[in-house]
C-alpha cells in the first residue's frame, strides 16, 4: 500500500524527483541505428551509455555460442545466397546446421520481415557489410572497452529456445556457462544477467550457477502469485511492455517479492498504441511504475532520460 501511494505521488512530481536509477539495457546493441547483434552496434550502445548490453544466443553446428536473435539466419544475413539448398523443409536456414567457419562467411544487414525492412527508417536494409559475432567476441569487445574507457558495462545474455537445442541433442546452458566462466562472469555480484523465457531452463541454471537469472514473460499472467513463484528461482522478471501496461501493479508485487523488473522492448520508432512520444513511454514505465531497467533499441535517448531524472 505504501508503495502504491508513493507511486501515485511520484506521478504528480515533476521530472527530477524519481529516486532510483533504472538500468539502460541495450537491446541487441544500439539496434535502432545499426544492424542488431553486430559488433558495431555493441560499440555504439557502449558509447551511448548503456549499463548492460544484451546478447541473444544460439549454438552453431560445432557448439559455439553465437549472438543471433533467431534460430535461423536468413532474417539478418545473406545465407540464402551463399548457401542455397541448405534450408530445412520449413524453408529456414538454421544456425545449428552451419559451422562457425561457414557462419563467419555471412554478411549481416538490417532485419527483414517478408523481404522488407522490419523497421523502415533504420540502417539501409540493402547494406550487408557486417558479421555474426560469437558470444566470446562480443564479450571481448565489451571487456576491452571497459578497460580502455574505465567503464563497467555488463552483459545480459538470453538463451534462445532451449527446447529446440535440447531436441538437437545439445547441452546449451553448459555451452553458454563455459564461455561466461572463461571470461570471469561467475557470481551474483558480477556484471551479468542470464535471461530466458523457459522456466525449466532457469530452474536448471539456479542449481548450476550463482549468476543472476531473469524470467522473461510474454503472457498475460502477471500476478502477485506468479511474482512469488519466480522469486523462488530467479532474481528478476522481464515482462513484455504490452501486458505490463494493462497490469502495472505487477511491478510493485514483483519488487515486493524481491525481484528486479526489466520490461521489453522500448523503441522510439515503434511506440505502443496510444503513446505519442518516446518520452511519454519512459515516463509511464520509469517515472510512474518505477521499473528497475528497460530493454531499449535506443540507448542514447534512454540514457539521456534516465540521467535527467537524477539531476
Ligand atoms: O530479452 C528481452 C527481449 O529481448 C525478449 O524479446 O524476442 O527481442 O529476444 P526478444
Ligand atoms: Ca532477447
């Protein structure tokens, strides 16, 4: 009740009165400006002031964790031209059917949907000059920048579709943990989160690592009971902003259960219906709901907003 009253009062306050500093989590890098999950997009996110940079991870045929959002390659690379005939019967070119050496030959461009730019107005969709990074390479870039700039930017790794990887006979969580441990990410105090939509995978991870875990949620069940349940195996919850808009009380329930709340995805060029500016979107979730961090394609705008609150 106290939190609810406090939240209502904060709605009435002018900018500059919010107490906490929410995390700016660069969603697939600075993906509003450069093709997602490429090293330039990571460097840009870093320079724009992200606190954490997100990596979606899948495995190659030779079990190397690479940074790629989809299980398949054709939505962001030229795989269909370079490897004709290598699609499965469903028409998709699965990363897990390609060796790292083969994936290194691919060129990455802006995400396509039905052959067209998924986000018109972003980086030109016909410019394919970038590459698919491994998780290790992306970590080396972030850690290198931490050293050269004196920064402390963290990583925020998502295991994509563990059920698919298990069906392919892979030890997906183990392959990812091996890389994280090799680069010094081991404990709850390290600048790392592991996120997943799959509860069973998070419960498995809870028993095998001290790294903080985040339950991603894309269903409507945002209840206090769900928050309590998640708190039994994870340190955070990542709900989709669409459902959280309708159930803002979940933020208080989750925080009272001890969870961080990091909703996704905040995009200046794809605002939810009824929201007329990116600032209004951030006001709703950061100033009013007081979430603990946001996944954003626009780290620059979000950094500026968050910094303005603490002035
Ligand atoms: O991981 C948070 C958010 O990225 C989940 O959605 O599909 O963009 O990975 P997706
Ligand atoms: Ca993700």
